[in-house]
C-alpha cells in the first residue's frame, strides 16, 4: 500500500485503491471496475478469438451500440449492410461472451458516455475504461476514467486489469462565478485555448474551484469529456452532494445500506488540503465569455466577440503555419470578426453536449424562433429523447425547422452516415473540429448548445447573450 | 512483437502540427478487418484528392517515401481519438518510428503496443530534422539503446518513457506478463469484493 500518511490527491486515492501489483520498472497493474465496449471494439474481440480466450469479468463489462447506429430509422435492414454489420457484430460478441448489452433495439440505448451515468454504471471512485478517448467524461463523478486502444481493450477483456504508468497531476481551478449564459462548454474551450491541445499531455487533471462546484452533473460531464482535447489522460471532479444526489436511485447504482457505505467512502475521496500537484492553473470564471472555435484544433478557440487570428501577427513560425493551414481549410480571412462567419447547418448532440440540460438550453433559445439553416438534434440516449419529448422540447426543435432524430454518436464522427457535406460549415456542440471529422472537407465550429441554437437562428456565429430571455 | 533496437532507414518529413488520428485514418475506413491491411488508408484524405488521385505535393506521395520507415512531424502528433487503427495504418504502410515534439498519450501507448517507436524530441530539434530531411539527408538512424537520432553528421537526443523503452527493446506483449499474475488479480478481486460491494452491478431492472 502507498499513501502512508502523505497527503494525497483525488486521483492518487482512486489509483492507489486499484493497484494489483507494481513492476520493477514502476508500471502498475490496475484493477478495472467497469469496461465499456462498443462497435469499434471488434479488433479486441478478434484478438480474443485468436487466443481462444474468455472474458474474465463479463459482469463488469458492458456493451453499448453508439458509433454506427442510424439516427433516422429503428430498422437495421434499412441501412447500409456494412454499417448494420458493425452493430450486429457487437451484439454477437457480447452475447457470445455473456456481456450485458444496451444494443440498438434497447429502449435505454444511447451514447456510451451518456448511458453510463444515466444507468448508474458510473460511480465515484471507480476505474473505468473504454476504447474511446472521451471516456474521460466519467471523471465527472470522481471516477478514474480514460480511453484506451484495441490492444488494451483486449488486455482488459482477458484480465480485467491494465498496466499503467502513473501520470502527473494537474489541478485546474476555476474560481469566480461565471456570468449568466456561460456554460461548461465555454469553460472547457477557454481552458483548452489557454493551455493548448497538448497542454495536459501526461497529466491527470482535477477540476476544482467555485465555478466547478456550481456545475450540475451534466455540466461536469461536458467539462470532463473535453479533458482529452487538452491532451489529458483523464479529468476528475471530487464527488459531492450533487454527485450523490445524481447517483441515488439509478438502475445499476447501489441502494440501501450499500449506498450509505459507498457515500461514506466517496466523501473521503476529495484531495487532501495540502496534496501536491505537479502543475496548478488558475482561471477566473468571471473572464469567460461564450467561446467558439475558428480553426482545426480545439485549442483554436476564442470569445465570440473576437476575430480570426492573423498569421502575420505571430513571431512563432510553427504557430503561424498552423494558423495559415487552419484558415485555409476553414475558408476564413485573417481579422474577420467571428460573428460574421456564415454557417450552413447546426448539429446539437454527441457525448459532449446531448444531455437533457443541453437540450433545454438549446430549446430555450429556439423557442418561438425559426432556424435559418438546416440542422440535426440528436439526444444522447433514448431515455433523454423520451424526457425531452415529455417536456415538449422536440416540438420546439421541429417548429424551428430542425430535425429531431434518434440517439448515437451521429454527426460528431459521421460513422453512421450523418455527415456534413464537403465545404459546408457546421455550428456543432461536439468535441473535435479536426479536418474532415464530420465528413471529408467538412468545416466545424465547436460551441455550447445555446450558442449552436443562436447560430441556427441567425445563420452565422452569434453571441447568444442578447438572445437569452430573462424570463427563461 | 519484433524488438526495436537500432533502425537505419529512409525518413519522410511531414512538417505539420496536430496530425490527429482522424487524419491518420479517417473514420469511414475503420469497419475493415486488420487482416486486409490499413496501410492504403494512412492519411488518406491528405494523400488523395476528392477523385482518388494522389496529391503530387504531399510528402508521403514522393517516390522517396515509398520505403520510408521513419516519419518526422511537428507537435501533438496522434492527438484525438483512441483508434488503434491509426497505428495499424502507420505500421502497415511500413513505419517503425515517428519523431515529433509531442504525442497524444493514447496514440503513443497504442504505438508501443504495436512495436512503433514514438520518439520525442525538442521543438527546435524537430525543426532542424525536418529542414535537413527537406534539403539533403534522407537516411536516418534511430538508436533506442542510447536514445539517439543520427542524421548526416548531426546527432539528436530523443526521450521515451523508460517503461515503454524496455517494452520496445524486448518486444514484450503486456498479456504475456499479466498471464503469470492471474493469482494476484484473483486475490485483489476477493479482498475488494468485501471492501467495495458497490462495484457489483445492481440488477438494473427498473
């Protein structure tokens, strides 16, 4: 055991509780409490077949169909056979190995990082992995959650454990109350712009401070989701009353005495007052404005009131080259005001921003208004969809002229065929504005759901603040 | 896995920053079986235009790149998606080493699991190596024992996590080691079940 009286961080406490053994070279074998698999995990299942091996803990492995699922039909035979094959393959792999699956026909199906928290599969203090980089999302509960590759997925399937070297710790404190209309997405994009898309590489982030404590679980999930976009191994928030209230009563979460015991243990997870971090960053929440990306990396983010950067204005040759490449791909001019950028469509969805609170925020801007551009609204799960429909949000989106569709990764990654056509510009609530991410030649501007809704209403990137109703 | 010791091979300069895994292998090619090979899809949308023709000015399309085993790029190489197919594409194309000032963590881990060396150099050294490759030299030596890169009459140092270095030098597969530790895992599971009963999934039927 480590931690002999030394003050420890939240990250260290969760890590230390999962060390099975330590190798001479310092690598540690971590026990994994939750392993989430999706259609893309087929490479790992194939490795298992090659070895004629069995899944060690099917009871701790959960399958969710999300990356390839169609959002406009519930009938698999209506979609491209090779896409349908990906969904069936996950079903087959899960059934063959006795793994519980939220498959395409399950009423609880949705994006793996939405379903996990919603079903109570995600809990504080757990180790969670998935062959998807946005697994960092689950850190919102104070879980140690990170994305892994196919070789590691195979290793976890076989051994329920993973060799890891301990990353460094970084604390990002956001103090100072954010202004009305500022969301977790704006906080996250501001952080990434400040530290860079590789700013947190090799680090586990802990988010702390007043502005973070004030976030709902939905907001915390958005923030931790985007940890990977600053290069972090994971992002975590210490569990508190907000967390416990969210977990209580979820289908797969503990109840009764076990829950009481669990909450008592979870209260101990917060970083000790004098725990040391390798890096500490302080951000003033009052300085954060609605933020959008203009380029091809999430670090290319600026307040909506700013302008496209000028490569001639920087002395850094590498940075100048990146700006030139970005504005060329995005079809922008140096110095152009961000608010003048015309868009062709909007997408509201993805593991970053598709939860009920996200849909409410977008709907509150769109209510009684019309979208000037087409758009897709894809809730994060079918349970989110159901709740939104009970609240009448679907009517608001449809009346505004947007398409209200099913749940999945959809237009964030385009694997199911929901693509942004080449050359088109999309205001998107997703996580990556990489070249071609939403389709070959597609141009992506990242922003919050409210900002995407505002862009839909005006047909250009828009500061949502004047559109927010005081009576909302 | 083939151990990595000293590699002397031709190198390809790709002077771009933040080449993410979505560039390395666009999502639409990821339904394919590894057995079919991923090399032809490496950096597909940068290498080929909309009609499928090779872009003549893209470095990987140069005749000299055909047998390149070392790729040199700018910072934040392999950021983004955890898709190991990005590494498959590089390896299947013939690459055994990528040199850059920084790498996405998941990419680097996937690389090591496939015997591909992610060699981290300073930004200044990356710029110098890129410049040398674009002007004269094409053959590079990467020595994992000493952590050195030799190019023409210049020598550069690179860093890699010592754990990964050992793994690459020996060509180790994690699974082989873990297979001998199943008893330790079982003991952990047994102790943990009492300490944290909540890790067992509840029924879930609501």
